[in-house]
């Protein structure tokens, strides 16, 4: 009996049922592109499809990686997106100052909803699974093709069922849950598969934490990371979602490739050591001096993450040897930070607060690391050279840990903060 | 189709940040990207690569970012195909769509060995050892796509619709 992925793909392919391994051509609801993956896609489009009108209602263009333009080349890259949008009258273009990191904007702006099939030319497009959508990352050439035809080929994935029960300890967030699971399954443990999440822990998690979990499904190699939608999701979507949607759930007797069970009450506040997200370890066991603390990205740059870090930083100071860099994931998050007084807490603590961008998450700008430097970061990847010099080191962690470490100058479990 | 080339060996989990560092993501041009392939991870790669060379890697090749710049950079640098135990899925899609041949196989070889890959027969021969191994080709739809490219496939589809 079908899983969520199988049901969504079957419906969008106009088939009664599909099986894992089958290749289908399915109609997508939306195609998202950012400034980096956009440029090659626009080139492919203009070269090959210029006689066809793009499906403008399906296209969403969000510059975020190298905007505000970091140099002349990125300025030209960003302009190619702006030009493409205006040439083809694409309304869903989110200019600097009215957007932010693509995945956050997609969710905030109501494009994401249960049962939808969404592709994005960015690997963390899997984030939208937190709202019950089947969403996955694609490349630029296929994004161009999907803009023209509205269709793409998919290999129907096997599904892994991941059940997380129990009440998490203090300061354990969605980030710690996903780091522990990736630590267990490994960075290719879910290759080509969908992770479907269940259990009392997942049900009680706020949407922000669920998005963190779905966001990092790709870090286990997964194609999608889907959480069955519930009231938390429906409430969030009220007054926000564009169009109608129909939630999709797996059948009771759905067939899973594997079932994994975890007890979140046993999980510690966790960091992933360089150079793979699977190198999960309790934060309290890591004794490392840091140069930078980075709070932001599509993984943990939401208002809930800002609140968590601000709760730790309030009335405290960032260590003299540390730069703390705070990058809200969207203009909306930034606006709320101002409203709630979080901006003031960060600035008084001695942190640098930037506007929304991908920034240093991918080693772009706004906090790139020098040779040998160490950063504790709320982002999702700690690959060699990901945030700068190839000899720099990135430790992945939740916002509490990043804020606590910023204060002490060493990687710190917030439970150990005096 | 037969491909002959020297082996460049890599381990598990070669990510797209290694294949093409993010600082070069301001162009989509394969040749220009190819000049920076593995620039930080293996600086000798672009200096010594010869057109037709073959990458042989472990598990999860091409993990990480969705950047199509990665297979474009490899093609631009002259890589004729990549043989790995497994591929990360977006890298896999991108390569199929733009026509960089991928082979899922586990083979014994050393850096610099010369391999002869027969894509239609599904065999890889190591010229040094004489060993020949077979591999399973991808489903017909993907093999066609790899040959034709997704752009041409989509064009045909659109013309039919018109
Ligand atoms: S914030 Fe980081 S992970 Fe998220 S889209 Fe931007 S570069 Fe990618």
C-alpha cells in the first residue's frame, strides 16, 4: 500500500499507483530557482525554448546566495534573474529586501502546502516535506525544461519510516534530532529514498524544528523528508497558503524499505564535527576553541531560532576572541526580530547582525573563514572548505549551542553555561 | 560507445563543493568551470587531466549541493565518465540530463590505470591487469535520456503538444 511519496507522485503523473524504482513523468506544482542555479537555467531556456512561453504561474525566482551582490560577477548573475523575470513577466520574483533565503521565502509566502509536488534548483528544497509536500532538489537544465513543460521525470523512491518517541531534554531541538539520525544512518544512509517521520516527538515539535529536520534529509542522501501534516501545519497555512490543497497520508499498511526507531529523551545536545554531518557527538564532549559563531541559514534562521539564541545571549557578552554573525533567513524574520527586541539583544551582546542572505553558509561572503579558523554554525554542511578556506573547520549545532559557544569562546552545551 | 581513459581515483562522499568550489559559481560555462574542478581538494587535477580521463570513486559521489556546475565542470575539464559505487541523487539527475555518462560499479584499479568502458555492452576493461567486469546499465528511459539529453527530449514533447 502506498506511502506519501508514492501517492503524490502517482497523482501528479496521472497514474493510479506507482512502485518504488518506477520512472514516471509528473506535473510539478512549482519550480523554484535561485541566483546561482538560475543563470545556467536561463541560458538553457533562452537557447532552446525561447519560442515557448514559460509557465509563469509555476515559476518562482528567489535571489539569495550572492545577494545583495557580493561582487561584479554576482551582480551580473543576479541581474540575469531580474532580466529573465521581467522579460517573461514572472510575478513571483523576490527582490532583495523583500525576500530572503529561498526555502524560507517559499514556505512563508504560501507556495508550500501538503500534497504538492515542488521542485527547486537547490538541494535543500527537501525542506518543504515538513509541511507534507513532496519536494526535492533538481539541477539547472531540468529546471529550464520544467519551466517550459511543467513536467519532469522522477524515479519513485523507496520510503524509510523514522519514528521518534519521547520527550526531548532541555535545549534539544529538531537540529539535534536530525544530527543524531544522520549520525546513525550516515550521509548516504537514505540515498535515493524518502524519509517519512512519525512519533510523539515529531508531533509535538514546532513547525520551525520540523523544517530543520526535513531540510537536512538531503544530508543523509535522501530525496525527500516528509512529515505527515497536522494542525500545526494547517494553522500556519491559514491566511497564508496560495490556492487549495489536499493533505496526503500513507496507508496504515504502507510498505517501507526500513523502519528506524529513536528515543529523543536519550539524545544529548549535539554537534557534528568536520567534515561530514554524520560526525555527530554530544556537545559536552567536544572541547574546541572557536573563532566564529554563525546563526542563520535555511536550516536554523527562523524567528524561533533567533529567539532561542537571544534567550541565551540576553544580558551576556560575546567572547572577546569570537565574532558572532547573525543572519536572519528572510526579511519577515528580520522584521520580527526588530519587533520583538531581539535585534537589540544581539547587538548589545556584541554580535554582528546582517540582513537576510545565504551569506557564509556556502562560503560566499559575510563571514567567510580564514586558514585554520573554526566556526560553530547552525547551517547544514560542514564539508571541507564549505564556509571558506579548505583548512577551516565547521561544527554544526543548534542555535542554543551557537549562542552559548559565542559567549564562552569554546563549543559549549547550553546546560553547562553558568 | 567506447570510452578509453586514465583513472583518477577518489574516495567516498566526494561532495560538489570539492568538485567545484562555491566561489566559482558565477558562471555556467563548462570550460571555465572545468578550469577550477577540484581546485582546493586536488590542485593537480586540472593541471594533469587529459581529455577522456575517467573518475573512479567510492560511495555517494557528488553529494551536497544541487549545482549542475559540478557535472558541467567535469565535462569541461575533459572527464569522459564517472564510475562510482553509488551517486548522490541530484548529481545523478544532472549528469543524466546533460549527458555525462555515469556507471554504478565497484572496480579494482589504481590511479593512472587505463580503462576501456563499453557503454553499450556494459563492460569495463582494465588494460594493465586485463580484468574485465560487467555492469548493469540504467533503465532504458535513462539511457535514452543520457544519449539525447533532457533538453532535446523536452523539445520533442513540447512540439507534440503544440
Ligand atoms: S542558506 Fe545555505 S543551505 Fe540554505 S539555501 Fe542558502 S546556501 Fe543553501
